C-alpha cells in the first residue's frame, strides 16, 4: 500500500477528523445569492473573484436556502472560448470554493466514523480505488483526447481536481483538511456497499437486508397530452443536505472536435461534494431525462467480476453518457462500457425529443431500460409496452429476465415470497392501482409522496407485528415503524431512513430543464403521518449538523439564474 493511501486511511480513523460543531453550524443567512467568477491570468492560472475583472473562464451562482425551501441551489456556467480541461477544472474549482462549508458538514455527518474499527477494510478500499484510478488515467493519457469517451472520462477527473483545490482555497479554521481521495470516496459513496460485498467485509453502515426504497414513475396522459417523469430518493435522513445543480459546461466531444457535446446543459438533484446526482435524476439538453432505482445482488458468486482494472466507476460512466448520448440507445451503449459491477441499478432513459403533446408516439426509442449487475448489463427498448400500459414504474426490483435470474432475485421470491417479486411487490401494486389518478403535476407529486401504511391494504405485512410497514409505500417512512416490532425482512422494520424528496418534470417544464421538487420525509397521504423533526425523532442523536430540525417544506419550481 502506498504512503498516500496509508495517510488517507490514517486520516479517516483519526480523532482529528472530528471538528467543533459550532464551526460546522455557522452558515450565511438563508436565501442569499452569491455569484463568483473564475478568471484566468496571463499564465493561465485560475483565480476566484467576485467580479468579472479578467479573462472569463466560468461563473457560479449559489443560493443558500435549505432552511427556507429544503434545498440549496448551484448553477455553473463555463466559457466556450476556453479549452475543455480548463473549463472542467474551473467548474470544479468554483463548486469546491462556494460549497466548501457544506462539503465539510456533509463529510462530518456521513463519513467521520466511516473507518472506525475497520482499518483493514479501509486499506482494501484505498488500494482498490487507487489501482482503479491508475488504470483509468492510463487510458485517458494513452488516448490523449482523441477518443470522445476517454476525453469525457478525463474531464471528470479534471473537474474533481478543481473541486478539491476549490475546497482547499476556502477551508477555514475548524474545517477538515480533506484530500483528493476523500472527494473521490464521496462520489463513490453508494459503490462502497458493493465493494465491501466483493471483499466479503461488513460495511460500517450496511443497508438493511432487502433495502432500497427509491421510486420512479413515468406517466403518459390519455391522447398523449403530457408526459411526466418523476423520482423519489430513498436514503438515510442525515444525507438530507441537498443541492439542486445546473452544469452548463461547454465541452467539445473530443480534443480534435469542434462539435459541442449534446449534454452541455444538465440539471439534477445532488449533494455537497458530488459531481453527479447520486439519486440519480438528470434533465439534459440533448432531450434525454435519465433516472434509476437501485437493484440488489443476492448471488455472491457475481462479486468476483468486480475488479479494479478494466472498469470505470458508475458516477463517471453516467455523466459521460449524459454528455455524449444523442438518444436512449446511445446512452445505454455508452453507459454499459467498462461495467464496474458496483452501485447496480435499473436505469430509465426517456427521450423527450420524440414526444409532442397530442401527437402519435413513435413505436421505438421513447423509453429504454438498462439493468446492471457485476459482469452483466442488459438493455431493452420498452416504448411499446410503456404506451400500452400508459406508465412505467421502477421500485428496486429488476425487470429483465436475465438480470433477475443471474442476480438471485428469482431465488429470493422463492424463499421469501412476493415482496421480492417484480409484479407483486407492494409498490408495484400501488403504482398499478394509483397511476390512473395522475392528471397533472400536483396529482403526480401527490402519488409520489403517498404513504398511508396503517390503512392501505397494499402496505400490509404478513407475519409482521404490527401487521404493516411504512416501507410498503411509494414514499417510505421507516422511522415510523415499531422499533420493537417483528419484521420477517429487515428492510420492513425501523431505520433512520426513508423517502427524502420527490422530483417531477413534464414536457413543458423539461424544455426549460426545470423540475418541481420537495425536500424531506413525506407527511404521507393527506398529511396523516405528520412531519419529521429531528428533535422529536428516535434518531435525535444521529449527526445531522447543518440540517433543519423540522421538515415542513412545500414544492418549489426553481428559477435558474441564467436561462439563456
């Protein structure tokens, strides 16, 4: 193991990583908007300025409003007149600088105890990720910008370089001295679960057996009047430090190309220190809307396919596909290259370029499904099926037969019953029952935030005591399950997690790359569940520095600073 890796692990385990909470809590007044500029001098060194008083490289608009709306907002625009690598670095530099305090707080809440009593695990993770980085960068260097795929991969690493340097520039007293590796760890946060599985090691915050409560609904109204696209994120509540982001990065396809990437403008929900969504929810200037829900791997033999050489991590592959793809088929072909076998998901790609309200839909190309597990990626054009049933739902269960069989999902149905079934798991049945009630954006949002687990027959739980679970709803609220209850499947019981948001777009709002969003745990159908407050919850001792106490926010359609 290199000295650098040893230093990273030593820092993760050090008590020095725990900083004064008062330092973490200090934030500027909410709803304040700040604009920063990236300016290059004669030697091409980039500086952060409050005014545009030099050669313009990029600018960032940052609005802090988590205590008002449940979200902060970040918009980054780079100049088409400078080379791609400079744009990427400047974009990262701006983001790292303006969100430094949030990055520090997020790390404190999520990663501060990550390696406690797990030195061997962190050594393995550090070595794996360093080996992977070395291989990826060797490919980037070898291609030298001539290959569009590897050019975009290199730009992701360049943006991460900038993110790290920007954070360093704005690190104040009491903040943590994070390394480049720490930033990479944040961006592979979800992959770490699967890497631990591959190492046959326990994760410090291992998800409950069967867990995964993201929900997706894509809904076509009668006579093709409208096409809605929505996603609900399931996560631990301490991750609710959220930022909506808009990246307008004017990259060329490759060093030798004059063609702007189709995905030069992307809006998405995200977190501090992340160069992608992690939810994942993307609206893209190419006309594509992309999202996913995570699927599980129950066949341990598949983990041997996870290797540090020859594979590219998911956040990089997703953003490369987002930038280069012209349509759904192209997106799937780009994403499936160099499958890492980690953070395995069912991805859904809608092509809004093929949709016009009130017009006949194409027979192919409107909706693609991609499912990934270690060693296998399968895709299918499901446009025809989508049109027939007028909706497509995703809820953490694989749809494609080859994936369901190989992942061990079919065996889980045989062993544990319909809760693991694609057609008969509770959320599948709720979507099949309730999608017909969607007529507009508000009704779509109501469905995505729905949870009436004590009364809904589809939320019933056989062999559970009490006989229902707040996991069995479109927006889960596992914090409301009985801590002393009996649940045959771990994911059905109590945990400090659930649905932490809902995002919805339509054809009209997608054209402006905007989405209606609400942050925080659901109040439930008709408000029956009540709001979530840290101070009143059973998780009050969980680190949640920088987060509002009570989450009673309303939906908001954010207006981006630079529209044109």
